[in-house]
C-alpha cells in the first residue's frame, strides 16, 4: 500500500475474535491502527505488550484492530490463535486472515506490521518489524494532533 491510499474493506475473515468491526465503523470517527501478527512470530509476541499499552493509552482516540496472518500450516489452528491472543492480552478485535484475503488487500508481506490510518481512512504510516515503537507512537500522535487541530 502507498501512503494516502484508502483503507481496504475488512472483508474475507475466516473468523473474528473479540468482536467484528467494519471499515465503515472505523473511518470518520478517529484514526485507526491495524497491526498484523502471527502466532509463530517471536517478534510479534515481544512487541505485543507495547501494542497493548498503546491500545489502552489511546483507547478514546484510536481504533486498534489486530490481523492474524498465518505464515505456515501450524498458524491455522484457531484454538492456538485464541490461546496466544489470550496469553498476550490481545483484547482488540482480531481479524483471522487464514486465506490471506486482507493480507493481499494490504499488499502486506510482514509480521509484525503496523498501518496507521487517519480518521478519513487514508494510510499515513506503515512500519514493519519488531523495533521502532517510538516511531510508531510519534506517527500516531501526529495524526491525532492533526485531527484535534481540524476539529
């Protein structure tokens, strides 16, 4: 995905965990962070406490959606996804993308990967890999500041 491109429809989930959301529910109210992760991804698990802290810190200002992107056959076990999600306190909606439909819509190849959309649903920041949470936080804050100034 390129910067300023609109958020893809959140369609094609094999299952939703922790509730389901639509693009329509996310766009227009507040910015959205969509993060891709996988149960076989060590870096994802390491970054999860920071993602959760982020989610809780900005809960009134930011939508957060997790996308489980399988990297192998082992990653398709729904019970295992639920177990790892519970262990790592992933309480935001989780789009289980076992057929890579959303992964393809985002043209995403990485876990972890983070996409920040402004409240109009335009992509403002993309980042992949385990490091750089400070950069992610800066970008989210920039989008939040812009939103507050425009109100």
